[in-house]
């Protein structure tokens, strides 16, 4: 058999297994994963906002001659 055909069959088998495992998740687990994703996005947003604030204050300090 051709190597590409074998690789395609292996990839299809892996994707089928992943799809079956995802379908077996209870609704509580799916909700918890979604909630965790939302919490992580908001935490990342806060970290980026704080970094921008620190950068802005340093820039302001340089412009005003404080640093």
C-alpha cells in the first residue's frame, strides 16, 4: 500500500476516536470546560491590560522626565 493511504487511514482512525471520546462527555464536564475557557480568557485579558498600563506609565514617566 502507498504510505499516503496508510497515513490517511491512521489519521481517520485517530479523528474517529477523538470524536467518540468527545461525544461521551457528560454535560457537566462540557459546561465546566466552557466555563474554564471563559475564565482563562478574562484572566489573560486582565494580564494584558495590566502590562499595557505599566508600559503606558513608564512611557509617560520617560516623557515627563521622571525616569
